[in-house]
C-alpha cells in the first residue's frame, strides 16, 4: 500500500509576515540533507530576499491554461507526480485555479500529491480558514473569497505559526518590502490597519494553540491505546456531545454553519445541520427556496457536517427532539433581519426552541451586515 505524504502548513495572519521565506528556508535545509525536493509552485511577489531562497532548488515548470482569450499559469500537478519527488513546495494553499483546470482549488491538488506519497510544504493565512470567514470579515471589512475547509487543514501533520508583530509588519510594508509603494499605500489605508492586524494575529495564535492541543490529545490517546500496561492511568473519556445547526433559506445560514462547526471542533463534538420539512422530498418547495436550502446543505457537507432532513410541521419540536436524541449540547439558530413577517416567524421559532430546550444552550447568531441594512 502506498504511503500517504505528510502535510506541513506555514500559517500566518497577513501577507508579508514571512511564511514563504520560512518555508523555502526549510526546503533548503531538507535539500542540504539530501532530500529529493522540488518547487511545485512559488509566488515571488517581487520580494528579493524570498526569491533568493529558491536558488539551487529544482522548479517544476508551470502549466499554461487558456481562459477567455488569455493565458494563465497554474501548478502542473501531473508533472510533479510524474517527477515523484520526496517533497514538493507549494505556495498559496488557498488559491483558486483558473477555470479549465483539472481541479478547482490548489488544496485539492495538494491532497492528490499527498495521496501519491509526496510530502508537501505549503503556506496560508488564518483568514482563509472557512470557519473563521465571517469573523475575519467583521475584523477587516474584507470578505475573503478563497477559503479552505477546516477538515483539510486538520489533515496537516504540522502547522507552524510564522509570527511577526503588527508594528514590525507595518514597518516592512512602509519600506516597500511587502508590496510596491503604490500598492503598499492602498494596503495601509485598508486591510493593513494596526487594530485589524492585532486581531488577526491573536486569531492565528489561538488557531495554532488549538491545533497543538488537539495533536497532544491525539498523541496521548494513541499512546494509551498502544500501551499494554494495565496500570497506565487513562484520561476520563469525554461526554458524548453534539452541536445542531438549523438550516433555512436565509442568506445568513452560511455564517451560522461556519460558527456552529467552529464550536463543534473546539469542544470535540459531533456536528449536524438539519432542515425541517413536512415532506422528505425537497422538490415540493418553491424553486428559489429549494435552491437556497440545497446550497446550504451542500455547503455543510463540504465542511464535513452531517446533514439531516427532519419530517414535521412543528420546526421547534423537531429540532429539539433531534438534538436531545443526539445528546446535543448546543443548538444554533439564526436571527433574521429581513421583512417584518420573517422576523416575527423567526422570533417565534427562537422562543419555542428556547422554551423546549431548557437542558441545552441555544445560540442565536445574527448577521451584523444584514441587521445594519435592515435598520
């Protein structure tokens, strides 16, 4: 059976903290030790110090793909597999490939390399993590379009936090190390505000700490499972928990799914996304509503959340009964900011669930952008 490759992610909180530089520094050390290594994809961004770190490393030529009369360069995954190195360096993990590529996302290319037994070093910023997408938009005012599902990042064997204080990063930006002068000035006025960078850095540190904690717990569990010593003290098993997310056609449901999944991962709980209908066949729903529900259910599945369609006329009772059956600790509901009637119906659902689920925590998640628009 073919060995699966190992994944190492260099995680930062903004462009310019040194993720790619540190990744290439490790690549140079591996090459010096005799490891067969290639650069599958590298984005220089005109940074001379980083470009210098590629000297002496074999680089796989990029693949040219035509799209709408233009030619774009993407990583040639097939060429890397044919070359069969021990390690491939792949910059910009969250990148979206140009239409016409074999796979939509670069992280899908990386998973293919791992399945072929190639170890991968890669880079990403914390704001590209799917479950943090809404929080990042609130912090920075920028909606990140290129995201990576949490379950993909959790497959990493190592996550290295590449840290730099916000003040030091701003100094680099002002000196033109990160971007050319004109782009740097625009960045300073928008994304690269010190208050935003402080919050992003804190989020990255917290994410890295969580990854470390999960790996320690997994390692301890494996050691206990492999130990034949009956006197070994074992940790008390966790209580079986679950998080239940209520699915509706409301646009804020995507944010609700991210928030619920994030909490479920933190408390190591099962996660369910449920839609309540009077019939199991969604085809009876109006076309626009059905499309919205199916889109949200598919989004939940892509985040490795179990989905269920519950049959019942009483939405609150159906959700609470399902939650109790699955020993749920929390139920996530949206707070609507739409039309008056929508708000009244949602308020009624919330009050009913809160009343019925007196042994559970009910979390009401509001989309602040919608609320501002509605106000």
